DNA sequence: TTGTATGCGTTATCAG
DNA sequence: CTGATAACGCATACAA
C-alpha cells in the first residue's frame, strides 16, 4: 500500500481539515479574511492547505452565496475592430474588482434570446451589452423578474431600467462640427452603420443639429448598414460613382473609425481623391489604427477606460444605477 | 394577503414540483433528455415550469456533475487586432457545442498565475491559451494534478502534454518563400514580434531555412518586440534610417499582419517607398484589414475557423488530444 | 475560538 | 415510472 494516495479529485476543505486535525469549518475560516480564528489554527490549516494544493471551489461558494462574480458580456459585432479595445478595457476593469467576463458571441447560430437565457442560467451577477444592435423589444423580453441586471456600454440606453455608460454624443458632435466649420467645410455628409444602432447612438441626429446652427440645412446620409470596412467602401463607392464632383460633400463624418478608414481607402485608392483637399474625413472612437500615418484620421476619442471603470463601479453598487454620459476628446489630425 | 406571492428568488425545481404535484426529482427528469418519465408527467411539469419561468440552475448542476461547460480563454495581446477574429471564431465554435468562454485578460494587474488560479477555482473544463506569450516554465507550473487541461491555439506547443492547434509554419513559409523567390526577390528581411513567442512560432526559422534553399544565406531580422503597429513602425523606421538604399532588403516578411501594416505605412508615408517596387511586404494571418485596397497586402491566411473547430473537437474528446498542424492559404496581392 | 446543523439547487443512485 | 436518500463543496447561523 502506498503511503500517499494520489487522488484524482481536487482536494476539498474537508481533506485539509482531516489532515490538519480540525473541522472543515475552521478551514473555511482560515480562508475567510476577517473571521475569528486563532493564529495557531490558521497557520496549521494554511500549511496543510498549501501542501495539499487546496483552493476553495468558487462554484460551491457561488451556490451558497448566490453571487458568482461573473458578468456576461454580449457581443454581436466582431467586424468592428474597436470591439477589441472595449473588451480589453472592460475585462481589465472587471478583473480589478474580482469579476470575470463570460464572453457570449451573438451571431447566426446563437441569438439574443439564447444569450440571455444562458447568462441567466449560469447565474451571472450582471449582463453587459457591448455596443450591440439590440432592439428595445428584445431587451424588454430579457427583463423578467429574477433576471440578472442589464447594462449597456458605449451606447445610450433608451430604457431607464437599463443604465448605460457612453460617450456624450451631443458634446462630441458639437466639437466635431465646430472644428469642421472653423476649417471652412460647408458641405458635410454623414455615414451611418446598422440602422437600429445608428438611431440609438444619436450621433447622426446631433451632427445634423449642429450643422443647422451653421446654416447647413441638410446633411446627406451615406448608409453603410454595418460597422464593416467593406460596407463602408461599398457605400462610399456608390456615392462617388453617382455624384458629380461639383455636387459632392466636402467632408464626411463617420459614425466610427472603422467606417472612416474604409472611406479614406476607397476615396484615395479608387477615386484618386486627396484627403482632405478633395474630401475630408472624420471618424469616431479614437482607435489606435486611426493614428497610423497613412490614415492620419481626425477622430473623437471615446474615454473607453473611464467608461469601463464607471460601468464596473455601477456593477459594484458603488455608484447610482443610472445612465452616465462622459465627455471624450477630439483628436485633430491631417484628414480634416 | 395577495393571491400570488412574488418571490424575489428564482423559481427552483422544488417550486415547480410542489405546484405540479410531483416530486422535484420528477421535475429534474422532465428536463433531462432521455430519462424515463411518463409523457403525462412531463407535460404537467413543463406546463408549470413554463408558467413559473423555471430554468435549471447551471451552477448547481455543475457542482453535482463536476463539469461546468465553461472554458477559460487567456489573452494577453490586445494590441493585435487579429485577436478579435480569434475570439470571434473560438467563441462561435465553443457555443455550438454548448460551451461558453470565460475571457481572462492577462496584463499589468493580472498575471498568468492569477489567471490559471482563477480558472482552476472556477472549475472550468479547460483552459485555452490564445496565441499569448507564455513561457514554458509558466505552463509547467500550471500543470499541477487536478488542474484543468491546457490547450494552445494559433501557436505551436513545445510541451507534448499541452496540445496545440496551429497553422503549419513550415508549409506556409515554403509557400511564401517560393512565391517571393519566383517573383525575383533575393534580399529578404524578417520582422519579428515578442522574442519568446517568435521562437515558439517558428516562422522566422522556417523562413530562413527556405531562403537557404534558394541560395540566400542570411535573412536580417528586424525586431519589433511586440505585435503592435507602432512597434513595427518604430522598428522599420530605425532600419531604414540606418541602412543605405543599396544595402536594404527588397522584401520584408512579417510575422503577422499587424506588423506588416505598420511596415507598409512607415515605408510609404515616411520614406516615400513604393510598395512593392522599392520594398515588397508580406504578412501573415489573413486578416480582413490586409485586404484593404490601400494596403493590398499579400498574406498567408490561417484557417482560424477550422482551427477553432478542431480545438473544440479536442475539448469534447471527439479527437485525440494531440497537437495538430493545419495548412492555410497564400493570398497573393499587390504588395509583393 | 471552535464545532454542529442546515441550506444552496441540482444530479446520481437505489428502492419501491 | 416515481419517490427517497445521499452527495457536490462551501457558507451561514447558532451553540458550545
């Protein structure tokens, strides 16, 4: 008979207790900061625990405490490379608070209902919608009682029960339009992404509103239909093909950087337009790629790090559960 | 007293059982496919369950079955936009099998040890390393008995206990070099990323080896040190500044597309080099951005979708737990 | 300070 | 086919 029996299962608190000659509750105390336990017991437990490689089972703890420290993050828009930044900063913010992200991919084979159901059944503490194209009716259905609380990041929520943390569209568009107007542009155009999301973002609306103050009555829309550089290329290509140079816009403001990069690309490569002399372009997001010398894109930086932190503060109940608008920063570059 | 008491807690199997007049075990059976239960009971249970909005608690199930259907995905390289594609396809592949990804961000405030510990404590079924710069010694420490099995995606594993699914570096580099050689290039250079990862990827090694067959003895290395377009820009800038045109390489093969885009950018924008006449550039990954007309980058497409599916098959024990090399596809564009 | 009983919501196993 | 007992690993409340 071997001295040490190698067990296939993980060592539990009971294993440690037996080995240390105490009850399993004492073991639990050793791992609960601030619980009353003698220094002697604690040391004895820790020694054995370390030797046996014991780590509390968070699953069992969650079942008992009814809190998992897990947050479902729903994403359905992987064509937009800026999502990676959002994920980076959101996961970082979550992890500094001991929370972890459950990344749920919404797509062809996995719809919103599935995602909500899955998150709910796994008892996540909250669900974060990451700039995805949710319809209000979809959200409404996910608001059953007993369901994890919903939050929206990087998009304004229209539902007061679902707080959002986003970049202030009004403030940002004022800055953008003022900048463009001061540069002398007077024939703006606006490129939109997915219809449902575009209206929710409100960027187009505010953009047009501020131009009106500058005497510009109408801002033509160029609809890409998706946050995808190809969609942007297609949309601008069609516009440029069907519009005589004299009738064209002189500056294109895009709903985000993905669209802007695609636009610059087509305008320059396929139509030989100079940026910004023939067509100025402005983005939105402040993605790192916008800063590439080849694009040199003027853009409005969303304070993603702060947005993520703010959202997490809300999750942790250290801040009122209520929508927040944060100001960003206009980054003027050569494209305007 | 109200007729219906709205409970704050979620409805459990017991609630349904009482309401349906059966035992809770019968309720469980109704939700367990293939279990023996009378059609009558099943219907009765389902009716009540639906009315009460009952959904099995997956946490409790996991505790009992000792399997969570959760997979930890460790990422430490968010500057590389191709990670988004990896995440998209990996989560999709996981979800089609009923698995869900726990995204763990490794960075300044959360190191590898933390990540492994967290994943382990949460009882994930497996841990997937997503092309991150893990040192072999780090991995060794994470291989304690009772720990979730490790897998590596998009990078070759040197440890036989940790299977990997990756794109065949040798095959791909042969294709790349043959293509470049046939185009007449004879002064190749190679741009690397993080040192530890570069050696693990083996792309540089195979690249040099195939050039040797073409009579090219040495391939200068341009070290970016990170998969970051800025790092690439800096590295190439320094090289071009310090190297006379006559002494320069005529084609730059980059360890991945991120580096390649940065390289094209600097070469063209800052040094006025024409691509490919003055300097040809080749990437690796097959990222969508490489296809932008402005870059028109020749690249080697990794079969990420297939790689993700293969990895998941391994996770599901439908395929031998052993490293797999998959062939990709050379996409020839204007940059070479 | 420490041990005991009980509960979290399921599944596994066995008896009827 | 159905009900009952035990177990999963931990936390909470209480008693000693």
